C-alpha cells in the first residue's frame, strides 16, 4: 500500500490532459506514489496507464500532498474550489492560453515527476476573498481567488452602487459594474478593466469601477484588512454577483455585498522561485528586447526564460 498520494485534476474535455495525467501517473507510480484522479475521471486515465496505481479522489484531501492541475486558468480556478477548504497546494500545468496561475507549460513536464517524488517544490500563499451577499432575507456566501464582480443584469441600463470602505462611504457610481480583486486577479479581469498589476506577494485588495459615469472612478488599492461593502441602491436595476466568473447570485435593488479577506489563502506550489517579473514579461510578451547600451548608459537586463 502506497503511503504518498498526489491528486490529479483534469480539464473537462481536453484529450491531452488525460494523456498527460496518464504519463504522470505512470512516473509517480514507479516511485511509489499513487495518483488520485478527481471528478470521477480515474477510469479514463487507467485506460492509458493500466499498470499505474490510480484511484478516485474522494473525501477531504487529508492524505493528498499535492494537487496537479492539467488545464488553463479556468481549470485551476475550478480545482481551487476543492483545494482551498482542504489547503492542499495546487501545481498548474498550462494547457490553455495565458495560464498565469500555472507553474509549467505542457511541454515542460518531463522533470515534474522527479520534482514531486523528491518534494522539490515550494509553496506560495495567495490572498483570497470572503464574500457575503444579502438579498432580502437570503444570505449567499462564497469565496474568490481572482475577484468578485458586480455586473448589470439588464444590458440597457447601468446599476447604481454605493461603495463603503471600513464603514465609511467612499463613492456612489452609476456604472456597468464593480470589481473587487485580489493581487492574483489583478492580471485577469481587473487588468482588462484598467486596474494596476499587483505583485502576488503584496497583501492588498483592488477596487475597480467598470465604465462608471463619474468624474472620480479610478482603480483603488486597499488594505487587505479593509471591509468593503457594496450597496445596490433602491432605484438600481438588478445585478449579478459573480465569484471568479464561476459562481453567481442575481439580486434586485437593496442587496448588499460584504467583502473581506478570507481566512484561508490559496496555496500554489512552485518548482522555480523566479521573480514574478519574469512571469509577467513572458505571459504578456512585454517588449524588453532591443535596448541599446550606449556609453554611459546603464545596462538593461533582459528577462530570462523561466518556468511558468
């Protein structure tokens, strides 16, 4: 009986994810580590790796030391719904597009088996948000790894939202919506909406109005200990409250969303502790090459390739 277990979480419909999972299962099984496959997909992996120790991932995850996620950022966000309560670290293998949360590209998995077998990885802690939405007598609770987004439910009209920070009114916006983002989410929806990129080791909360009809509608960076309340005003149309674009509740005027820092951080496994700058340059393909180092000019280093 194996004493070590690694979880595998697969993209919902990519065959290459099943193939990669089978390869990992064979390599880890040869080193005495059993792979437990999530979402009832163990049989698909067994077909390609019949000689490996493969089980179904059930329960609370106390026996799983690491969850390897094979997919894009969306797959990692789905896996976070399981890993955040269990506090099992995630290690993402990117099979999507940008893959900001992933540690490796699909082509870089050759050393992953040995790194996992030897426990040659660190764990990075990321801020997450606790969300409570009060709709009349109903209370809806969830969490966000990337962001809470409040978006108009009726396309033809804006919503009317009053924002309060630490029990003090900040501003009232007629807008398409508002984002409350983590540093992790600052390179996702918040970035597209004009918010700043926040380095993931910075503990902060980002607030970004979406197309507000107001003179003051700048993105704001708040303390991680702030309590943010968003009031859907009495004359406002209905709004949808989304967590990570995956979980939502739709509320009429009078609803209130309360956002605070979650007690549980997201735990991401890292094989390489290269600076976040490297990841940012590579993922956004930032133009850093072509600088001329003339006489008297400081040399400008070019970001080196690093695992993502």
